[in-house]
C-alpha cells in the first residue's frame, strides 16, 4: 500500500490556467506538508498543516491555496499558473517531533 | 533559522570504492538531522536520522553518518558503493522545538560507475 500518494503524477498545462494537486496519506499522521523542488533540485517548504490547521506558510504567492478537508488529505490549488511555477511538488507527512517525514512520489508540473 | 550546506554538488566514484558525502549545518536552535535519497523520478526516501544518543547512526543500504556537534557536521559514508547507489542525496535539519519542517541542503549527486 502506498503510504503517501499524490495525483496526478504529471501535469502539463498552459499559463493562466488553474489546477489542483491532491495528496492522501494512510499512515495516520497528524502533520502534512507541501514542498517545491525546482529545476536545480532544491527543495523548499511551502505549507504545513497540523490536524487540518495551517501552521506554516512560507512566503508563497497568494495564487497557491492549500486545503485540508481532514488530517489524511492535503490538496494544493494553484490559480493563474505562471512559467515559474514549473517544478516538482512533493507532499509529505509526519507524526510527532523528530519523526521523519514520508514523501509522495511528486507531481511534475510543466507550464507551456 | 537553519541552513544546510552540502559542499559537493556531484561526487563521482567507482563501484566498490568508499564514499563520503559532506554536510554542514547552521542553526540558532538545537536540531534533528536527516539524510534522504532521491532516485530518478521518485520521491525522497529516508536513509537515516540523528535524534539523540550515539553520534554514529546506521541507516538503510549500508549507509552511516556521524554527528559532530563542534563542527556542526553530519557527513554520510558508505564503505563500498554499488551502481544502484547512484542517486541524489539530501541532508536536512528540523528544529527540536516548534514546527518540524525540514530545511534541505542543495543535494549531492552520487555517480557510481563500473
């Protein structure tokens, strides 16, 4: 069973469109995250939710809006996509201080 | 705030040779330390972690790392690498207090050739 699953795996779309990425974890963790990996493979935290509450929002444009309907799901909606949004977006989850984060396989977003 | 420096962007090595991937960190607070591996077109997989106790930690696939508090380093080692170890390796830290987000280094590409 996949622990952290993201859909879709690939997303190719045009500038100006709105798109969503979904994430689900079946590990029973209470904290979920979105990370962005750029073309140089640098990983940076975007958002973190703990028990459906937003706890981290790292200077991400307002066009990005996370939503957590329950603690097993964390979705990412992006409005008015720009060329610079092209990246791989990773979802992760963890439970408690010091526990390692478990990552999904990523969503590769390409903006034409 | 924390920062992580991985001194080598790429490390080429021959199969069965030993390897060390270097990681230094800077933080105003006490941190936990992690190494993750990313195979092509895949997510990140935890190799090992240092939380407390013995400064030498062993992980999966024969990797180990040593925490050195005075040098703020957490170098990753393997005595004999395989072709299948070719991947991107990320060092990361998270604060012991407050929220557990990871701050990553820029990664080191380990290239193992026959």
